[in-house]
C-alpha cells in the first residue's frame, strides 16, 4: 500500500489508516535487520553510530510521519505572517497532511505553476484571512496528531514545545500541542491489570479490583490512570469478584501506572536524539545529501537542533517520572504543604489580604481611580458607578453564576460579587491522599479527585456555546487570578517548595454551578452509595450551601516534579522579584516624564541590583543591562522579543546554559513560563473585552496587566522578612 510515488499516497478512512499503520509497523519490526541495512545503505551518515534499536525506531518513525514532523516544525516555528507569505510562493510547502508529502523539488514547472495559481493571494481580498485562519487551524490539528502517531518521546516533546512561544510562533499550534498530553494512546487493560497485581498486594489478593471504565481512564505521555473498586465494600452475600462489573459503577480510588515498555522506547528515542544532535553540532547538517532522504533535510537546521537540545537536557527528569515512588513522596509533601498554607478548614487570612490588594495592581494601567474602585467593589460588594474596574468584577461575578445572556440584561448587582467572593473564601484546595499500602515503583494508588480538569473548562471556553463559554471563562479567570497565582507565589517565594508543572490539565475543580450542564454526563444507574467522584458527577448543578455560595474544591494533581529550593536561592529569587518591580516602576515614571532625573537614576540603580541577582543565581556577564533584560524577560516575554540585547533567541539560549532544565532553577523557569503564558493570554482577553466597551479614543488603552512580578511582590517581601 506504500508503493508508488509519495504524492499518490492517500487514506480515505483515518481509522483504517491507523489500523493499517500499526500492521505496517509490526512488519517493520519483524524485518528490522533488513530495514536497518537499507537505512545504512541509503543514509550512511545518519545511520552511523546508531545501535540496532535506534535504527529500528528510526524506520518506525519514518513510517509514522517523521518527514511530516520535520516540515511541520519548520512551519510552526515561523511567524504566522511570514509563513503565509511563504505558502503563497511557488515552491513553498502546502498545508500539512498526514503521511509523507510531495517535495516541490520533484514537481515539474507546469505542476508548480498550476498549484501556485490555486493558492489564495495575500492582500485586502475579502475572505483571504478566513482562508488562512482555517488553514492554520487544520495545520495545527494535524501537526499535533503527528506527535501522537510517533509516540515514544514525541507526546512529551509536544508538551514541552507548548510552553515555548519563543520557538513555536503559531498560536493555534501552541494551543493544539497543549492538548496532546490529554490524548495519548493507552496501554491494553490486560497489561495494566497484570502490573497492579504484580506490584500491589491488595490487588493481588483481590481486595481491590481494577476496572476498565473508559470515562475514568486517561493516558498521558508517561503514565496512565485507571479506576479501581474496593471489593470489601460489596453487599453481603454477593461475589466480590463480580462487584462493580459494569461501567455504571463508581470508583473507590484510582491508580497511576507507568510501564517499562514505554520507558525502553523513550530511552531509545533519547539515544537517537543524542546521536542526531551530535551529528548536527559536528557538521552543521542534518545528514549527508542522499537521494532517498533528501526530503528530510530541514530548511533551518538550527530550529530542529534547538528542539533536540531541549529534550536531551530533560532526559534525566523525564525518565525519573517512571518511578512513581518519587511522585508519591512529593504528593504526600504537597498534601502537608496545602494543609499548612490554606488549612484544613480553609482558614487562610493571608489569601484574603492578598486578594484585597491585588486588584489595585491588576487595574493599575487603567488609572488610580479605576484601581481604587475595583478594590472597593471587591471589599464591599457595592458596584454602583460606571468605572471599568467595578463593572469588570460585577460582570465576572454575574457570568460565573448566571451566564452571559442574563448578565447582558440585568442591572449591576452587589449580590453576585458577594457570592463570588464568598465562594472563593470557602474554596478548598486539596491534594489526593496516597494509598501507600497499595502502591509500588510503577503503581501509585490514591483517592479520587473530584470534578473536571481546568483543561476541560478551557475546552468549553473555546468550543462551547456563548453562555457556557462565558461562564467557563469567568470561573477560569477567577481561579487563576484569585487562587493559582497567589498560591504559587506563596509556595515559591515564601516556602521554597512548590508543584513544578501547573498547567491546566493538572488541576480539577468541582462545584462550579451550572458548568456540568454543558459537559458530557455519565449515566448513573447503580444503587450503591456514591463515592467522592460519583457525588460530583451525579448532579448537573453543584449543590450550594445555605448562604447560596457553591462548595468549590480545587484539586492539584501530578506531583511528579517539584521545585525544592535552598533557602539562599529562594531569598535571591525574592530579591530579584523586588528589584524587577522597582525597575519596572522607574521605567513607567520615565515614560510619563522623560526629563525625570530621579527616575533615570532609579533605573540605573535597579538595573545594577537586578544584574547582581542574576549573577548570584548563576548567569555571568559584565553587561548589567543585558542581565537586567534577561531577568525581566523571565516574567515578560515581550522583552525577550523586543530588547536589542536579546535578539535572535539569545534569552532562551542564556537561560538554558545557566539554568539547566533538570536543575532547581530550571524548574522555576518552567513554573514561571507556564503561569506567565496563561496570565498573558487571559490579560489579552480582558483587554480586548475592555477595548470593545470603551470609547473610541480609549480603544487602544491597556486596562489590565497581570504582571507576576508585581502580583508576587508581597510574597517576596514576606520571604525575605521570614528569612531574616
């Protein structure tokens, strides 16, 4: 089925293609020695130094779409406008397709001219932008699918690239890559059952029984999660082996599983990446030009080399995630940490105090009156007047509780702001309890985390109907701004220990009123007493307390990677945050009055202090301005792209050199990058909405700024004070 010219390959049915591809890969494994001999003959430079498993794996990757990945990566790392101009030129790549694509080098002049005539022209032609938007979305979807098709290390690579907007310039590609982690292929159920029975005595002895309930089974790039039931809870007289045999049942817990087979594949992938990286750094080429693999030669070798270097640098950390004993230890520490920060009864006055002051920081760009009004609205619930800050809070609260349609019609209401504040005040932040007696090196048994992941909430924002999307967006904004941002600032700067991967898929939330109505609902027919997850999933609207406020719970999952900083490093980070805040404040004063000598002196002094902090953290340079720009680029991606000293990706290069990804500071960079990326995206949405409501002369004004340096300043001050 793979005979004939590549441009004639086509697959009518994706399911049939996947099945056929699996059979092809199995055949490839069976004739691996012949395949590696062919590879060595056709591309001796690329095959040189590869062991047999690497050669087998490379042939498999070729079958699964590696050529498509290489060309797709080249397109995804270009600016969208530049990529569109390239696509309208003769000889540029067409929209990505699954499977190998025709090379324009092999087309006749007539074919090239004909295809060029069918491409839409750039300019002011009506509908052209929509055509390119649709093409970008199709490209992003198919490019993300290639990572899943290739398996092994590539789904993890998709997750890493989704956090690198400096590398992946296409916003739609970034969004699709974030979803790859949630859509990985799971291992067969029989393998999962064999694993838990081999490592866990309660499963082996029949006390716990693993269930193949698809709606509770999730697979990521490293591990997969499956539900189990406690057979000892079966009704008297029934056969424990038959309890909860249908998918209508409710789990008593879940197990997280890692498989040796997947680790072996990743080890081979890492060796393959290192071999290719060594060749690229030694020769500056992908491979010697050979007729068979000429199409694999990327246009920009530096891009794929940089991606390979990122992954190779993470090898130790990624492979460590297969040992779930480390994650169990981190998760138990996380449970204690959350209880210490927010209390078992959610007694955390520090969080209320921070929320009261944070709004003045968020609305600072809109002016002191707006910022002051927002604080007053939050504290008192009085929403009279027409200032943006107060109106934004009231709209946020109304959408959270009653949706956009009603929010557009009813008057400003003090009740909804008060309900939102009360709901956040009573919100519980939890970490699932670890069942140590049922866990092992590759099995982590734990309590069920209730609710829906924040990634699912974002899916409603992106794909739901208007009312549901507005409600989901409002709750996501409230949870991010009023819960996640302060929690991570407190953990990182005051405690020095925090969860290192706060992406939306690692949170679950329950109790959002009305949100379950727009999500797929499982059918519950069992009479058995519901467990934690069952109580959440049964109702479409969360049960509310007597005061009318929903009982919200935010779960923090996946503690496989944690930041644990020495006190000296934590204190230096606190100083960096404080000095960056002073530098940004001085820059704003100078923008308002260019002749302000005091502001100019403050900039010089703050620059020197920031540079000193960066040196203490491990970056060495005699150029204070360069180090200060690097420090600011950590929290403001615009600086990395606009500052002349950081041109051509120099910022990321310096960070990777000074803060290796597996180090403590490397993990801090990842935490900051995730939170900065999500905050900036939400900031853009809020400013777009504000601009649409503002007068014409104010439409270009910035109303909201979610700048972590200023939002975390109170925690940096507390961190230094507590150390002293």
